[in-house]
C-alpha cells in the first residue's frame, strides 16, 4: 500500500465522532473558562504584566541603571512614583524592567522543562518496559531533592547568571512534566482507534505526534501555567541569595535582597518588589486553576 493511501486510511480510521468531540470539548472549555471570574482576573493580571514588560523601554520614566546618589532612598513622589533605591535609581523603572527578566525566566524555564519532560514522558508511556522503568527511576531521583535546593546546586556548579537560572529551574521541572505526560499517554494509547492505526502500519512517530500528543495537551497546558508561578518564585529566591541575575540588572529577587538592609529606613525597597511578585504569582495560579477546572471533563458544568 502506498504512503498516501496509508495516510488517507489513517485519517479515516479516526472516528468522526472523536474529531467532533474534540472540537466540542474545546468549545465547552472556552465557555467554562469565560464563566470563571477568578480565572479571568488571573488572565488579566498576567496580561497586564506581560504588556508592561514588553513596553518597559517605552513607559519607564527613567533609566533603570542610572544612579543619583543625592536622591537615594527617596520615598514615592511626583518625580519618582515608587521612590528610589539605595543608589538613587528609580524604583518604578527597575520594577518594569525587572518584569522582563522575571517573566522571561519563568516562561523560558517552563517551556524548556516541559519540552524535555514531554519527550521523556511520552516515550516512557508509549514504549513501556525497561525504558519506562529507567525514565521513571531518573524522575524519582530528581524528585527526591527539594526543587530550590536542586536549582541552587545546579547554579552553584554552573555559576550565577540569568541563563544558568533558566537551566536550573527548567531542570527540576522535567520530572513533573514527565510523570504527567506518561500517565496521560498510558490512558490514550489504550483507546481502540490507536490499536487500529497501529494495525494499519502507521509509524510510532506518526501515532505519537498526530494522535496521542494532541489528546494530552490539556494537562500539559495546566501544569505549565501553574509552574510558571513556581519558576518565578524560585528564580527570585536564587537572585535573593545572590545566585541569580547579577546587579545592576534589575530583577525582583535582587531588588528584595538589596532592600532588606533598609527595611526600617525605606520599606518601599522591599514592599514594592515583594508586592509585584505576589500579584504575578497569584495571577498565574488563578489562571492555572481556571484552566484546570475548564479542561477537567469531570468538573461540574
């Protein structure tokens, strides 16, 4: 049988009911998500911070690295809306530029960790046997270490920098995504039409990427959204300990570390960075919880 004929029969073997059900499921998802006020609020918070991060060079009132020692530790004023830090730098500008670093680290580390975890999880769930055992034991070893300690150890070895923080945070995301994808793959590959496609001679890669992966996207999206919040906190913690983004680059965790010596004298140095971290994390968590509820087929309508 020629390859075009095989692909055509491959497409036909997927029940029309299954394809229509997939479309109906996504339509129902949008309706349920729109009714979830907390999820919409979270999405708005995330969108606002993403826009602010992108437009930081345009809307920032001052150069975030420009120092004016004569204006250090000023409280919020008309000239500096959120005050200045211990070196006279504008806090609002540094927070806006810091959003670019924090969100970039959170998103890129999640994408990188998810990419590797998806590959490991889908290979483990689809092929099983010794491959499954090997991959899951590797994940067990990684999960045995607290995430922040594992990330700290990796950054200590690689050196303190934003790039290394991304790799470190992504590294301990891998086993979480691998386990989620493995479980979903085990469920989907038991479906009858997967057996029919395999019996017709479709390759493993075609089955995995055309029929299994599209059906396990939902839990991946939910986990990725929730993990971004965790990644932002971890990156800020590493920077707070001096193992992340280095001064004078503005980053929320670094700003917290620099302001802790002036808590009584200038509390705004720690108040504002801590507040934006809190709001962003809440935003991603609310949006992630809303996605989970909307994508859960067992959730009440």
